[in-house]
C-alpha cells in the first residue's frame, strides 16, 4: 500500500469516473485502474462497484476512502513538519483562489509577497470553491482564498476584507445618470450572470431573490450566462446587457467612456473575502506573510480598496 494508491482511490471516490480521476492524478487511465485493482487485491475487498457508465463506492470502500483521506492529510503534515525547523518562508507556498478573486488579487499579491518573502517560491491556481476545498484537505494546496461563508472541519478561516458589489453597464446606459441602483431594478434589464457552480452567482441571487424567480420562469428572457467575469465584461461592452461585479473586479480594461459602474442603493450587497488553511499547517509565518501582503495591497491599490 502506497500514498500514491491512496491518493488514487480518494480521487476516484470524488470523481466517480476513472478517466476524470486519472486526469486529476496526472496519470493514464490504465495506470490508475491497475493501481486501484492492486490495492483491492492487497486488502482483499472491493472498494468500488464498476459499470460502463459510472463508478460507485462500496459501503466498506467509503470507510476506507475516509481513512485514506486522513492518511494523506497527515502525510502532508509530516512533510511540512520536516521543513518547520527551517525558515518558514523558504519552502514553497501553494495558494488557491476562487475564479472571481484570483484574477484581481494575484497580480497585486504575488509581487508584494515576493518582496516580503523573496526566498519563498509561490504556486498559485484558481478554481471553484469545492475543488479548492478538496485540494486544501488533501494537502495539494496550503491556503485558499474564498468568499464566506466557508466551513470545513480542522480548517482555520480568517476574514481578509469586505467588498461591495456594483452594477457594470455601458457608459451611455440610462442608469449612468443615477447615483445608485436599487437591487430590484435589475429585473428591468438583461442581466448577465456567471454560470452555475460559481459562488458569486449564488451571492447575487441571494441578494436579489426576485432574480431567482425570474430564472425559473419558462418565459425568462432576462439572463444570459458567461464562464468568467472577463467574458461577461466583454458582453457588457458589446451592449448585450448589464452585470454585477465585486468592486475589485470593476477595473477598466477598455478605453475611457466605454463602460461605467454604479453602486447599489443601501443596503448594498457584498461579500467577505477570507483565507483558509488547515489547522495543522505548521508554517504560520507563511500565512501571516500572505495576510499582511493582502492588507498592504488593499491599502495601496485603489482597484482593490
């Protein structure tokens, strides 16, 4: 039994598909299949029920996978403990962020963190909250930056900053003459939203429940969906509708006068951005370096404030 085999069965249990699990583990499907079968033979039990269309975890397999997850977490702790006696800012730090935070925070955070901890190599990635959660638990990431609420067993969460949402529209839109936009007025326009799976989409729908009702209407012509905030920004610039963005993503990637934004009328919807890390992570100085760097970026960069 090896840690690699344990990682394979944990990933397979999450994906319920050999091809996707192999892709996540960066191996070929036959390699993963042979390793899983070898582990089952070694243990003398079936961990998975296989069919042409799906993979199901057996009841005993569920218990073994849960234990394997704990073993992988502890193995990651062992590696970190081995470096804890050395400079905590000398080992690589792996940071993840959700799609609606990473593109607007990382360009400021990475150079500032490199200035504060020049000997600490950085690995950064973006993903959905669920995927980042899984990688944090498995030790593939050391810390993740997400929007609250976020709860996970044996994970510490610290709020970093608050930011309001704003309405982005073409510069010549009728609403550009207003000082603020009531949330209910979003129902009057073609609203461009992120697709399902993005927590930012859920936060918008929670802030304005009437939009959810409109989405479920068979006569809905209100919304269109995009895969990223930048795609949606282009769609707004093309006069396909309006959108809602977190203030850090408002920015200006177009010539002056093409797009404009307005705040919501009070109470304005918003979000709390937080950093989360495993309680057992033995490099608190690295976490402090990240939080201090973000605080500095927020103070120095108007786009983030």
